[in-house]
C-alpha cells in the first residue's frame, strides 16, 4: 500500500514532470571552452587575457597567464582547485604569446531556437538523447523545465517581444533548481543572476506543470518573429510540395501526420511506442521526428470555425527529399489503423512533400462539396452560352512526355538548421564533482584584493571603474 505522499509523488512523476520537456541552453561561457576565445585555443602562460564584456565565467582548473584585463564588473566562478597564476611561460606547447580575447556572449538570445536542446527527462539530457521540435517549440514553453548545465557559466538575453515576462515551469542554474518565483527573483537580483541573465524581460517561474496525458499546447506564437529571426531557411528545397508544419519557421521536405486523439491517449506512451517500433530501426536512423499537441487549425474558407479540435502533430524529416520520412509517416498511419483503438487514437491524416497525401474526412467532404459546386456552375454556364449560340472550340491536346525525377543535391545546411545529426551532447569528466568553490585555492593570494570571494563565486569590482560599480562588492 502506498502512503499518501508516495501517491502524490507518483502522480507528480507520471504527469507533472513528463508531459512537457526539459530544455537545455547550449552555449556556455566556460574559460576552458576554446570556442569562447578569439584565438580558438585556451590561453596559456605567455598569453595576455582580455575579458572585454561583463558576464559570468566558469573556470574549471588552474591556468597560467601573462596578464589579465577585466571588464567593469563580472563574475569568475572557480571550481575547487581552479585559479590563475603568473609565470607559466615555459609551459610546453605554449606559443609565442598573444592577446586572447574572451567571446562577448551578449548577443545570444533566449528566443533563438538553435541554442536549445530538448529531452524527455533530465537523464536523457545528460546522455545526449535529444528530441526534435519545430522552431517555436525548440525554445522553452511555459510548462517546460529549463536547465543550464551544472558546472557551466552562461549569459543569455531574455528580451521577449513586447517585453512581457518569460515564464517557464522551473529554472536550474549551476545545479540549483528554482521553481518558486520568490526564490528565482532573489537569485536574479544577485551578482550571479545579473551576470547570467540580461535584457528587457524578466524571467519568471509558474510551477503548474502539464498534467494532461495528451500533452499541452506550447504557445510561443507571441514571440514567433523573434524566434524565426535567427533561423536561416534553405533557399530551395528538393521536393515537389514543401510543407510548413505548425510552429516551424521554414518550409520542409518530409511528412506531417495529424493524429486525432481520444480518451485514454498518452503522448508520452505514444512517443515511446514510435521510438521503439520505428525510430530505433536502422532504416530510420537518420530521421528526425517531432511530436507535440497543436491547436486545431481553422477549416478552409472559415467553415465550421472552432470545430477543429487540438491534435497531435507529428513532423517527420530526413534531411533529404523527404521520401524516407514519408515512408515512416505511412508506417505510423498503418500502425494507427491497426492499433488506434488501443492507443486512444481516433484517426490520422498525412501530408507529404511528394504531394501524395491523404485528406481527412472533413477535407474530403469540403473538397467534394466545392467540386460538385464547380461542376454545377460550369454546367449552368455552358447551357446558358449554348442557348446564345456559342459552340465550344475543339482543343488539340499534345501528349506530354513524363518528366524524369531529378534528385537534388543534399545540403548540409538542412541538418544544421534543424538541429539534426550534428547535435551531439558531450560529457566532461572534469565536472563530475558539483561541490563548487568549497575550497578557496591558495594560489589566489591576498594581493588580488579587489576580487572578493564567496561560496557562490568570485565577484570582482575592477578598480579602474570603481565609481560605477560598488554594489557588487560582496
Ligand atoms: C563550447 O561552446 C560552444 C558554443 O557555445 C558549444 O556549442 C560547445 O558545446 C561548447 N563545447 C564544450 C566542449 O563545452
């Protein structure tokens, strides 16, 4: 028998945590990440290090430098044993000495869909098992949990369209999770919070998760312009009828399956089923599949407005002309035909970029209605014209040779734009001890007095700018 708290926990695990996604910010401002240096390498003993912009920088180990220039204010987060020393110029492999400038992370925007990874669980995030999402859903949704990887620093511009607060379910920073607004607000006001988050909109948490087993609609449409701004769509596509999935910024080649769900449907179980039955097959190894609940689209010509219900949109892409994606979409359709009733699925329709889709019952009905209407109108027109003495002209139809299908070259940018196979997580064994800054390294002697240390980091006030910044001195 379960005691009551266990029951609550179980319910929380089943519904509260799993129907939305975990979204992880990708870029870091770690000292040891060589892509953060203009030289392309981590500076060594003969180099002069310059931090031109304010921010938060995580330092994992000890480094020797020739000289260091700090911005007006900022934060160095030192892992246990990390620090800086002068006099390592004889390091083997250190070049002739250069000026190494740290990258300015100010332009990196929260609403850039290319800067996030999504996963079903925190464990999947850690193991690099990411799920694909359309662009609007690649940035965190209101019910998602946001993760900034432990043992990394970062800087993100949270400005939203219209300046409204950016709300999510929880935010994890440096291994600490904030799910209450008061706690988050306190953190955002701290020196670390101000070094990591900037921009015209506040970040907020609203701890109501998504407790509908059929999932929740991710409504980021208010920020659509901002989200699509940073996305480079391919200029030409190698398919007949490119598709535009709901929430995506670009046309794509592939297939979109609309799944109508009924009572008993679970988005998570269906995701797992599709993964196990299809995505794990070698034939579909390169396929990207995004699955989410989207609002019902209005029917054509405004007929029966509001009658269309939410459905599950399954976007299938293969990075090429879409034929592999289409084959998978047809497998999904066959699975729904065979097992729909058990899965809580009332039906499914497919749209494919090869132009061979099936239309749902409503689409067929509306199409048939307009088809009949057109026939009647043409018939009436011909009768009227004939009465007035008009004879139809005879038209010679030339026979058309059928065009051979031309495969287009596959472009690497397709993969990049969609966060595809190039998406690879990494694990850094250096950071497996999250007990940060527990020991104050002795190499950081008293001679660096403008820098103050707390258990949460090293906050410095650059003496050259003392007038402007006094409140950071912890
Ligand atoms: C280094 O930073 C880049 C860009 O921010 C990021 O994509 C990459 O994952 C980081 N690499 C490592 C090893 O942390």
